[in-house]
C-alpha cells in the first residue's frame, strides 16, 4: 500500500487504543436499520456458503419459525424461477445449473393483496470466485479460539465475501514464512513486531474454505528487510537511487515499532523472481492459500539496477506476474495498482481480476467510476475490479463511527459501475493500515450493508456482467432534478447500461449531498431524504415488454414489476422509492 508504512502516527494511536472501541449506543436509524418492534422484526436469514458450484444445493437458515402463510420465491433478474412454502427454520434449494449466475431469494407473506417482504438474501452460483470478486481482508493473527475465528468468517459469509486478503501475515517480506514448509514456526513477529500465530492463519484458511471463501496471502513484490543477504538475497537484485549501486532504494520506517526499513528489489530480475518463487513454495507447502495478493508502493521516481541501467518500475510488473504464474499456474494472482500505477501491464498479465488502491487526486465520485471503466478497458472487458477506497480516512485517526451516508454513497457508485469495494474484514476498513479499527459501524450501516451486498450478489449479471454503459434519455415531472453521469451535487445522477435486450438505469440520489468527495474525511455527508412515487419518462425506439425495479434501500432489495405506458418513443412509469440508489430495468420485446 502506497501510504501503508507512512501511517506511523495513526499506527501508534491504534496501539494505544486497540480494543477500546466504544459501544453503538448512539446509533442513528436509517433505511432497513434501527431496532424494530418484535412484531415487525424482519426474519434473519443466512446461507452456509458465500457461493455455490453449479448443481450444488444451498442450505438456508432463518432466525425463527415463520407462520404457515410464509412463502419463499427464487428469482433471477426479476423473474420467479421457483417457489414454495416455508416450513421450519432450515431448508435446501438447488439452483439451476447455469454458471456465474446471481439469484434473489425473497421470503414473504401476502397481506391485503400485496407482498410483505420478511427477508431476502442473494445467491451466487459461480465456479470461480474471481469472475465476480467480493473481496475482504483479515489483519490480525493472535492466538485465537476457533469460536472467535468462526464468528469472523460467519459474519463475512453473510456479506457474501468470497475472497480474503491476508494482510501482513508474513514474517519478512523476502522470507514470508518463518521456518520451512515442512516445519513452520508456531509464532513470529510481523513488520510491526506484532505476534502472528501459525495456528490462527491456518485455522482462518481452513474455516474460510468451508464457506467457499478463497484465501490470498499478501506480500510486496519487491521488498527485503535488514539482513536479507544472510538469507540469500543478492546485491545484484536490488534497485538503487544512483547508477553506481551505492545507495539502495528503501522505504524508511521508525524503530520501534517497525523491525526494519524495507529495501526495494527489481521485480523483473530473474534471480529475485526465482528466489521469491522458492519462498512462496514454502508458503504453499505449509498453508493452503489459494493465491498471492501482490502489492507495490506506487511511483518511486528515478531508479537504477545494479548495472546502472534506468528501470521503469511500472514495466517490471508484468514479467514478475508472468513468472509467478508459470511457477504456480493453479494459484490465483491479483496485484494492487496504486492509483492505477502500472495497471495496463498488470491487466495484460495473468491476473485474475484488477485491484486499485485509490488516492488523490481521484477524490470525487466520478473518479471511482472512471477507474472502474478504465480497468474494464485495460482488461478487455474480461476482468472485474476491486477498489481499496478508504472512506472517512481522517476520522479513523481517532475513535468514532463511520458516517453511514459516506459509505453507502461510495458503495452505490462503485457497485452501480460493476466494481467491488474492499471494506469488510474483522471490522470495516478506514485506513491503508488494515488493523486500524478506530471507526465502528453503527447499527443502521451494518444492516444496510447486508442489503447492499445481497443486492450486489443477486443482480451481479446486470451489475458486473457484459454490457455497454450509456446515457439514457430519462426525464421527470417531479421536483427532483436529473442529470446524466457524471454526478452533480443537488441532482439525481442517471447511469445507463445496455445488457442484452435490457436497459439498466441506475439513479443515485445526490439531491441532499453536502459533498461530492467520496472519502468525506470529516464525515459531513447527510442522510438523504426518501423520495417516493417519482414520475419518470424514458425515450426509446424499441417496444417495451416489462419494467421492474429494485433498491437495496427498501424491501431489502426485492424486485417489483412496475406498470408503464408507451406512446411512440415515450415510456412513462412511476418509481416507487429512491433513497441512495435505485435500479430500473427495462426489458424490450
């Protein structure tokens, strides 16, 4: 991470305040959050895994026995494909055999001629998690009871997190595993002199796999610590700030707490590549990781190799990745493009998806969308994106709470454009130093995020599948002001995407926004007001067969078919609800 090792002040504060997170007694209600009365309390629902192979049965569990009138229906993109009554608190359902397909499961009762949604959950049927990555993280590996590990993984399971970055689990950057593959050490110190227990790392991996969550070990692609020569790292492999190899390029760190500076090596040097491959083999022998999360530190200025030749650091990434892939072709690879540094080469390399850590000047909501669209282009439409975008960054220097609208607006933009947001682990992420947990989630944010990730999973084929973004002709007779993307403060921003015979229209409600900066360092973004029964008109040359809508901000993402009228090119309909983000799907004949 580009600023990871500069994060010293916050790190020391974190050490002083670790474990002292406050309660959520000041939670503010919003959307699906709050504490409803027992009679209206939604049913809590979960599944046994984050995703399923084609033909595999899904096991559902609900928190209480429903009444005899309760039913469950299984939908794909607004169409009911199966339904039944709900009896008991656990049952199974086998989805169709189609691969890479999302479903929305709705538990409901009919009351006075309308459906009362009691619970929903998204289902992902995908044989490879990197098609639709929903990436999370782990950041601490103390001695832990299995029950504590289970609790962390079960929580991530509910958010459908299907891949985990094991951040700073390693011993040394140039020797990630302490000991050997046959005989690993039982405990070691990471770069910040924090204890890492082998048993905890191993148990996390095994527990994650039970829920079909894949695991990626984190490491820099070009880091070595003090004393690396005694471990076999050669002077000819390093990067230098001068042509006479007098001064190694290094990332300086204070001691304490850090145990060493980090010296940079040339990722394209085959000697270094072969050395690190052998180190990684020790990792894979000892721990059942599914792949390697590769990190960098961004643009490091003018650099030279041992022989005095200038090194274009961004151009070294692709050959490094290719070497790692050739050594372990069955392992998955992803690399952090810090602020898009080197992303084009990373995308052309055998990476499984694209990952960007977002820093200034990419501070606006429009910048998040541009990064995702640029990545789509770099990856030739074949690789989805994950953004490490740290919301409420400055607020995380001290204890407090995430600003709920800051997080939900950021997720709405990222998800609407088909990207994923790295934000969930043992806690929500506010800093590039992942163990920082100074900011807690209020109850409304926890509840709303469940709906957002259900929505993101259930409608993945529209959000993250193939399609072409466009600027639909949409107008309103309401008092709201619509504008085509990019967004404008005070307006509802409209994003279009053509997916097969469907036009998908996203509306993101910035009407009440106080800032268009997604990071919202001071947490000033207000809760938007609910907008209801919005009259909309859409212009098209085609005949419309059906219109439906869904929003993670109401009815827990359940879809609803809408009435419409068409007169020539003009199609009119009413959008029932808009808070942060609503999605309208127009299906053509």
